[in-house]
């Protein structure tokens, strides 16, 4: 985002009386600017919040995102802010909204917060702050966790979805990421093909949520198509010869640690051959899926 746009968004708050900052042990990493309510609505909608969720807002301001998730969708929520005035305001707002039993507000530094239990993470911070959090988001949050950010991205980790809300002629971007499982490495399994067992060895390379893969069946390269990962769910099409004729099999499975469990089925019309699919990864072949972020403060 261009510097003048940033200044337009955050300047009024940066010019706030110094006395506000004096109550902090350390300066805020991002000034307080509340997200407009139509943008809050869009963030919750994009994250597909339900009552099964626990939403964490890092730098929660007056608590509006956490309270909105609880009020509109029945979700539980946790808000963290360094500024004690914001926390007091959040608690009061939660009480007035009648959701105090479902939400918790904690005064503290978002960089020290434990947010592993979040199923939805919301942020209206800065790209530099998002990038400091990015390694933790990718390593600590469960695959499938939705991350929504108002206006600020994650550099080369491209969002899975983006949307724009215009309020009072000002454009607001909302970005959504689904935390991907790490599917990288060498996976092996045995599958029945044409009445005999075949050894499969699949090598997966992955950058963020985007895997590419190659597979060998009994040591011979086979065709793989449409390799996709969403959260912990890996899917692909594998073409393999059966009795000398190529057949396509659709694989789907969930990754849990170094194991995949799911099923595979023949896609040809009239074929209803389905079998359980389990694969194991050699742990030493797993690689990081992110780049070390370059952070410009
Ligand atoms: C741009 S506001 C967003 C407020 C709220 N999330 C919203 O969208 O309406 C950023 C918030 O982050 C808080 N903040 C800044 N640095 C922080 C830190 N290191 N730890 C926790 N909160 C912080 C500020 O006090 C402020 O309330």
C-alpha cells in the first residue's frame, strides 16, 4: 500500500495526544483506527464464521470484530490489545451487546499472545506486523483456520480470496487466507491396480497453499493432474494403466502430521471401484512452505 494512503488511514490516530501512549509500557505497533462496521460484516462473512468458531482479533480496539462474531453468529471470541483503555471499552461494549459470556478481552502484546486455539484470526494491523506474525500463523494455527485482514496483505503469501467494501467513498480491501497443511515431501502408499498391488511414491513441493507433485508407480512416472490443497484436504487425479489401458483415479485425503487418510476412486463411467487410501510421509523430507519474510518497518 502507498505511503500516502497509509498516512490518510492512520494519521489522525498518530496525532492523538501523547498522554494516550504514556499509559503503555511500550509504544503501539499500530495506532487505533476502528474498522467500519460494513467492513467488519464483510470480514466475518468472508471468514464464514459460525457458532462453532473461536475468533481471535489481534489488536482488538473496541472489540467490534469479536463482539460482531458473537452477536451475529454465536461464535466465541478473544480480543487482545496493548492499550488498557481499549480493553476496558471492549468489555463494556460486550456487556452492552449481551455477549460478555462468550467473549474474553485481554490486555497484552499480540506478539506474545498464544492464539493457537483460533479457528478464525482477524487483523487490522500493518503489512510489517502481518509479516512478523506470518511464520506463526503458518506453523501454529491448525490447517483450515481462516485468517482475515482488513487492508493489509502478507506479501508473497497471496490470499485465497479478496473483496472490496466502499464506505463513504473510501475503498477497504478484505483478504482471506486458509491456513494450509504442509504437504511437502515424499509420500508412499500401496494401491491395488488390475488385480495386483502397486507401490506409489509421490513427491510434493509446496509454496504456501500451492502444491505441485509428481508420482511414480512401481518406479515408473505416472500422470498427476489437479493437485489441490485446501486446509488439510489434499486432492488430485492420478492416471494409471490398468490391463494396459489408462484409467483415472480421483484421490482425496486429509493430512494429519505425516499421515494421509482418505479414499481413491476410479472416475470412468460405469466404474464404481473405491478403496480407502492411506499414505505416509518420510518425516525428513518435509520442507518449509514459506519464505523468510523481508520486513520493512
Ligand atoms: C488499526 S487498530 C484495529 C482495531 C480493531 N481490530 C478493528 O479492526 O476495529 C489496531 C489496534 O492494535 C492495537 N495494538 C497495536 N500494537 C499492539 C500490540 N503490540 N499488541 C496488541 N495490540 C496492539 C492498538 O491499540 C489498536 O487498538
